[in-house]
């Protein structure tokens, strides 16, 4: 902010030096019209900037919520894969127990072959039926395992795409719990079948009938499991559709965000141009202010203009080691205040200008009850000047007092000439 007025000041000087005939060549809008249009443009840009910023904040919040939901769904998917893996282990255990129970049944049938010759043929037929049902159950279990493998593969493939809502996640978890409960029920049924086979001693026909009933129940359970797998596949398809819709919404949001960024960049460019115009205008008034001061105070060695600053030597305003204005200093500052008020009356109110009064001391330390160090002395002198200018009618909200002590010397020499140059009060008309 401090360096931009220098650049604009050079451009402004070039414009001020242009021939007067060029300005009279064609009529131009009045200052009031230009001021009104500029103020309306700035207010419109400020409103547009506020609306765009609100939209950007809302979009960023929606994206953040979507990312959080995706991360939560990834964690839930990991848990669901663990449940599926556990269920496969339990199903393998159930299959082993079922095979063991069937081998026991076959052994007991072989042991009773002496008494049940007539029933053996029927038992053989029923055993064939049992084997067929076992094969059917094995095929059903294989299909179920294949479906589980397919489900696990699909879950792995869509893991990076899952961005479903909490309702879909809860549904998937509930389905996983149902699968676990069904696996436990199937295991319980096989345990009942094994117990019945172990307890039967009297009749192979009864044992085979009970085994057939158990197999029928397992077939029904397998059919129910296949139906649940079909339902889960449909739910996964619905999840994919939701993900596609979310991706489409995100794409539209990103496109809108890009358009808003372009609009914001254009708005920033316009604001920068407006700010540069204000800085240039303030630089013009600063140049006019310094020129008038030069004329009002005349050519003096103890009052000079350095760059954009107007500098009073401290001896003009204060006695040595004091911060109270002397009579001669009050006279000088009265002329200074008069010129400042004339220039300030022409500065548009939308230019938020301020006159900064900087106090500086030499490098020799001071230590008095009133001024323990150069900081207090330089600051007190700047405040004395600010108070006097306010008493002379300069608006106090346009004044600022700053003390720099001996930290910004103009002359590095350690002699009276260097000390005198460094003891000074500087005035800078700048933007607040």
C-alpha cells in the first residue's frame, strides 16, 4: 500500500503536465456526475462481490460435507467387507459340519444293514435322494459363495465412487446384519440336523426323513439367501445411480464455481482499477497540497519537501528536549493548517485520506521524568502538532500521530549537523 502512491504519482504528474488546450477540446462530465457514477459503480461491485463470496462459501461447505460423507461411507464399506469375510468363514464351517454329519449317518446306515434288508433298498433310494439334495445344497451354497465373491468384487471396484447418503449406508449395514443372522440360523439348523442324526438309533427311515426335512429347510434358507443377494444387488445398482447423479451434480457445481471464479477475477480487476483511480486522485491532491505549502512557507532551509513528505526541523517548532510548541512554531503551523484545509475542502469524501504526523529524534538518548526515552519525546511532539492542527479546524478523524524515536535517521553522521537533520517532524498526506 505504501509503494503504490509513488507509481500512480508519476502518472498523475504526466497528466497534470498535459497542455490545457487538450482539456478544453471537448466538454467533459461535471465532477459531480463522475463522482456519482463512480460511487454507484463501487456500490454495485461491492454488492456483487458480497453475493459471489456467499455463493462460494456455500459451495465450499457443500463440497466439504460431501467429502465427509464419502469418507464415512468408505469406513462403513471396510466394515461391511469384514462382515462378508466373517460370513464366508462361518459358511465354510457349516459345510464341514454338514459333511461330518452326513458321514456319520452313512456309517450308522451301514451298521444296521443286517436287520434292515428290506428297508435297505428304500434307504438306498432315499440316500440317493439325500445325495441329490446335498448336491443341490452344495450348488446353492456355491452360488451363494459366488454371489458373495461378486458382491465383494463390486464393493472393491466401487469403493472409490461410493458417495451415497446416510440412508443408503444404513440400508447396506442392515442388509449385512441380515446376512449374518441368516448365516447363524443356517448354522443352527445344521447343528440340529447333526444332533438328530446322532440321537437316532432305532430307525434309519426316520433318520433319513428327518435329514430330508432338514435339507428342505436348508434349501428354503438358501433360496431366501439368494433372494436377499438379489435385493442387495438391486440396492448396489441404486447406489451406483445415486453416485452418478452426485457426480453429475458435482460437475455442474464445479462448472458454476469456475464461472464464479472468472466473475470474481473480473470484479477484482475492476476494483483494482477503481482503487488505482482513487490513489491517483489522492496523489493529485497531495501534489497540489505540497505545491501550495511550498508557496505559503517560501524557500527555507529548515522547512523542506522530501519526496511526498513535508519536513519541519524540530527547532522550528520546539525548544530542545521539549514537546510544547513555541510561538514561532504555532505561526508556521497556522499557515500549514490553512493550506491543508483549503486542499481538504476539494478532496472528495469517498477518498479516505489522513494526514500522518511523524516525530523523529536524533541518536542521543534522553532520560527525564517527562520523557524517559526518545520514544516518548518523538511521540509527544507528534501529538502536540496533531492537537494544534485540530484546534485550527482540521478534522481530527483525518489526523494521526506517530513516534519513531531515532530509528529512521536521514543523516548517519555523528555530529551536530547530522543530529539537527534527524530531529524533525514529517507530514504525509496518505490513504487510511
